[in-house]
C-alpha cells in the first residue's frame, strides 16, 4: 500500500496547490481535475476531462545493501493536459500550470510526514503538440518505506 499511499498524498497535495486556480476555455471557467492514476473514460462527448492532472506510479526500486541502510524509491509521473483556443500564445497555459505544480513540490518536499522528495524534478514538454490539446509531464522520485527484512534467529 505504500506506493498507493504516496500517490494519494501527491493527489491531495496537488489539489491543495490548485485551490483557487481556475482555467478558462471558450468563456467557461473550469477547475483542474486531479486523478490518482489514469483519468476515467469519458461517458459522452460532453464529458470533457481536460484540464486534468494524472498522478501515476511508474517504477519502484528497492535498495538492498547489507552494509548500508535499505530503502525504496518510487518514481511518479505527473501528467498534465489542457485544451486551448488556437492562438500564438496558447502554449502558455500548460507552462504556467506545470510550473505552479513544480514550485509547490519544491516548497513542500515531505508529504504525509513520511514521503521525502529525492533527486531531481524533471519537467518535459513534447515538441509536437496535438493542438488545441497540450500535454506536459513531471517526473519525481520519493523515498518510500520498505519492509524490515527477517533475520534468522540465533540459537543460544
């Protein structure tokens, strides 16, 4: 459950970062939806899920070294999608949104008092975008708990 708990803590943190952050598209003010895992399937053409953020675990690495302290690292992708009117500056919304999240992750580096941000934050923008849809992503790593290994009992 530890990776799942991390994803839920990240979802909650990103939602708190986006309180009061609204997105305007075609005259409508839309909240940014944050999903733990993949976004749900659309039920109709009317049910647009963008703008949205998906928080996904992608890799877990266990560090096992009998001479050092053991640990585990969870790599997480934070995928961001927006929909923009076609204009020369329509790319700004995705850049502003991803930067808002990046700065929030840097400010609060420990989540739920147990998941510590480690290494670097990688922000990626695809060179080719399916305009009017724009996508970008952040890759982050957090330390997560690892079970304590069982040790053979010593006979007396």
